């Protein structure tokens, strides 16, 4: 109820716009509008993070994924093979959970070439463009790529 009263006070007493309230709370405009219109609408709290069945195997997985990332495509183990290896270690979770983790894993590409030379590494200009228009430098700052180099 405290969040609801803060949102209403910001809007009705402090004359903050819905956009500003969204920025401050991280809620969507539709949610803010619903809270402002409704009388007894209670905000739902996010579910607390629960430990994953993969947590005890995180060290094994990170080592395996690093090792697999250095292999060629034909030498890499499949997700089914990784899953059976985890099961042999005592994992009793689902294959789906493991595959979702694998999909969320970031890919890091370190390259010391100008953008115009990236096509020589990734095969062609279309593949290079498909990597996206943003990159992250060594200081962790995201910056726009300069396609004209």
C-alpha cells in the first residue's frame, strides 16, 4: 500500500507526470495509470528469487561451457550430453532448465580490428551487421559502432 500512496502523492500533490513516475519506480505507464484510477488496487510484489536446481553445479557448468566455447562446432558436446553428465553428478532437474540457462549465456568476442575488418573474421558483412550496432569497450561502457571507420 505504501507504493500506491507514494504514486498517488507524486501525481496528485507533487504534480509529477506519469512518465516521471514510471522512470522513478520502473513500472509501466499502464500500471501507473491503473494505480491512479483504481481505488483499492494493491500492487503485486515480485516473487522472491528462489535457488535454482542448477546452483550446486554452477562451477562444473561454467568450466564445461568455457571448455566447449574453445572447441570447434563439430567437437562441442550437445546439450543432451551436458545434461547426461550433470545427471551423473546428481542433478535431478529438467533438461528444459539447462537449455534455458544455455540460451541466456552471454557470448564474449574479443577482437582487435577496426569495424571495417570484422567481415574477414565473421565471414561476410551481413554476419557482421547481424552482431548488432552496439559494442562494449574495455571499460565496460556501451558505445555505438562507427560503421564508416
